[in-house]
């Protein structure tokens, strides 16, 4: 796989270019199976040029994860700034996540499968950003729960299950038959809020005890 696209000249655009094609290589070959030579061929950047900017595959994987989570989180903060309705905030959380990943399926696969491939201190730094993302999602959920009567679900399980729904989309999503981000958001939010049965939340098994908020939590 060799890119035929021109390599951007300015440093930021060049970084985005390299990370985009590196994510594609990691997605197709796996982190362990990919080499810097594969990335050189995919990006069109010489091997020596890659090593000038990135001392290892680890640094590339770290930057893919860091830049992706930072972008998603910053964009979500901006979109939520003037929105107060809890359900509207939940919808923005889901739509923001899906819009990015439907247009960046390779990054989605890498983030889902290569988390454990990161070494320290990269893993710790990415985990800190993910905790910020989880915390924001938890705040959105708590806003919903404050309006519910009675409180229905363990908040940790609820929020992590929502991330599970969103993150697994890449495994089955087919743009030829499946809807775009807006309609997909409507479906996922509907399932999350109401289940697949009209009276699902009335069943006793949905009335789960809460857990302490201080528990260790990550997406």
C-alpha cells in the first residue's frame, strides 16, 4: 500500500498525513505486525524522514491515540458549551463520537485493539485523557439520572456500556446499508435510554444498586 497523495509541506499537515496512514497500516497489519518500512511506503515519507520525527512505532501509536482522543474531547466540550438539556447533551456525546469514527474507521480499530500495545509513559498519558472523556460522559449521564424516577442503572455500567455500543460500530458498520451518524445516533440513544422493549426499565433486573463514584473508571 503506497500513497499517491502529495505529502503536505507544513509540519502540522504533514503530521496529520503521517498519522492517518500510520493508523491505516496498524489497522490492516496490527501494531506488532506493522513495520516502520510499511509506514514509509504508505505515507510516502522516507524511512530516515520518519525516524527524524518519530523515534519508534510506539511514538506513532501514542500520537494516533492522543490526538484522536484530544480532538474528540475538545470538539465535544465546544458543542456542549451552550446545551443544558440532559438528553440533548447525551445525543451530542454519541453523535460527536460517531461522526469522528465513521469518517476515521482505521483510527477506531486501532484505538479499540491496540490500547495494551502502548508502553509507559505513553499508556499513562493516554489513560489520563480517556479518564477526562469518561468523566464528561459520566457527568452527562448523572444529569439524565437526576431527572429519572426511580434511578435505574449502575452509572459505571451504564456509561461503559454506552461506550461499548459506540466503539464496536466499526465491526459491523456498512455505509452501503447502514444509516449515517445522525440516524445512527438516534438509534443508539433510543436503545440506551429505553432499551429494545417498551417497558424494559420496569423490570426488576434493571433496578441495580449504585456504586461509589470514587471507584477507578476508564473508557
